[in-house]
């Protein structure tokens, strides 16, 4: 993704952090997730902190793997997801303990900080693109989202019964 | 983040985000009945909208709470903040791994659901709205980061195809979470499609779209929450692994072919990068 035309898009969209900055940022956002848990669940402050920290640790391992294996070109979300799967497999010795710690963490509340940053991060460039591309492309954009969702759901709905 | 001004900006950004998170979470989930279905309003939607309202790029400097420096810092934090959430998703897949593997073929096939965007959006774009080459970039995929890379590589981002993919990318960023959560809760409340199928469909977009979509699904069908998360998470993982190949080797050639059928007179070679002298390029 080093071709010049992409650069100015990535400049606003996907600023790469150094490893220390990424770790600091992760440490800084975890309390937000913890605060959301305290409101959303009945967990004690300590239990919620343990769950959020365990998820933070999975994220750290995923970030380290992303950087250790750059040639696989998998984004960090894919690595973190894979680490989360391996951490919670019931046939592995640590599986039940991990699920015990993170299982009560409310995933919906955990997504709230991310969406807050998403709203705060919309840049002038993106507002400008939305304004100049005109209403036609905005209509098409919404249809694209709907079409992808319905398309996937229909295919899955048809294929799932065939497997049972 | 090592200059003092950046540090102050970072603290201010985090404080604002904390206030947004707490208030959104206190508001909680709200239900709106609309005739045949239900729409759910979720804390993550309030948080997104509150972020927009406080964003100086959107509303000017509201009360001078945040400036451009804070907006720049917020961008990398989206990815960092979604990682604990993705980790939580991963930990729902592990305990359900046997069900996920049993549904493997369905999970792989639904990546072809990307083609649904072509079926729905391409005819509207080309025949109804009379878009030209923009339609190719706009309708070949759900336009997340990998799609930007594909278009940049094939045509360049400054041509009409680039304008198309960028516009849809921005629409997805601006309203994707809203569209996905409203659509998911509504379709789920109709009770015509398998909830597992809807969960898989939640995974086709970005991480925050998946959050909004599967959150709305799980809130509509709380008794299936674990299954929904496992299937949405796996689908999202596969989107990175296999979805890109579907868009590159199936969707893009298909859209090119359909465009040539619709506009046989448009002889501009597909591989010509960024020649923007024709009428729609000058828009």
C-alpha cells in the first residue's frame, strides 16, 4: 500500500503508530471500556478490570504478532481475533480459565469507546469528499451497504440448512 | 505523541471520549417500533453521533472543546480501541469452535454475498442515476481499506473509479454503523432469515460496522448472543482472509463486464490509470 495515490487517504484514515505509542494508546483506552462495563453489567469493579485487562493482553499479543509476521499481511484485528480464539478453545488447558475471566464482559459496551473515536476522527477531507461526490454517490453508497448485507445473509440462509 | 501540545491534546481527547462513553452507556438501549419491525438505538450509536457533534471538522469549533490536533489523534485510536472488542469476539468463537467449523462451507460461501452489492447498487447507479466509470469503483465491493488498495492499484485513486470507491468508503465511514444497526435489528425482527445467517452478514464490513450490526442483532435476540458473536466474528475474520480475493477476482471483473455491456461505446481501457479528461472525470 505504498503507491502514492493512497498516501493522502491513509494520512487521515490510518495513521501508523510506533509500537510504544500503540501500547500507550491501548493502555489509555482500556479505562474507557472498563467504565462502560461498570454501567452495563453487574460486575464488581475488580472483576470488570480483570476482564478488560485480559482482553487488553490478548490485544497486545495480537499486536506483537502483527509486527513479528508482517509478510503475512494480516491486519492487527485478524491477529487479535485469532489470539482470542486460541485463548478460549475449551480443549486447551487455559481455555476455561480465560472464558471465566472475560465471559461476563459485555461486548456491546466494549464497542462504545471505539465508536466515540470514530465520530471524533472524521476529518475535513472526508467531509469534503462527501460534499463533492454528490448525492448520487451517497445513494449508491447506502445501497452498497444494504446489498452486501442482504446478499451475504441470503447465501448463508440457503447454505446453512444444507449442512445440517 | 511526544510533544507537550500533543500530550495535552491526548488527555483532552480521552476526557471527552470518557464523558461520551459514560453518557451513551447511561442512556442505554432504546427500542422503536416501526410497523412490521423494530429498530434498536444502541449506546454505540449515541457515542458515534456525540463524536460527530463535538468534531470540529463537522460542526465548526463547538465551544472550542476540541481542535484539529485532537481529531488527528482520534484516528489511530479507532483501531486501538476496537482491539479489546475484537479480542472479546475471538473468545466467543473458541468455545463454539465445533459449530463454527460445521458451518464452515456456509461461512466461506457467504463471502460471495459481496456480489449482492453489484446486484442492488450497480443497476441503480448505471441505469437510474446515469453514473459512468464512477459506478465501477462505487459498486464492486463494500469499499473498506482493501478495496481502496485494489482500485488504487488498478486505476489510481484520482480517476473516476477512485472517486467512486472513495465516496462509498466515506459513506460507509459516516453512516455505515447507523445503516448496519438499523438494518440488522429490523431484518431480525421480521424473523424470516436464520439469525446465524444474519450474524455472518454482520461480518462483511469494517470492525465498527460489525460491532453495530451484531450488537443490534444480539439485543434483538438476546438468547442467541453467544452464537451471533461467534458467527459474526468468524465471518469478519474470513472477510480479511478470503473476501479480498472474491472482490479482486470475481466482483471487479464482473462489474467491468456489466459496465461494458451497459456502455459498449465507452472504449476507455480499464487499465488506463487516472485519465480524467472525459466529462465525468471533470466533475
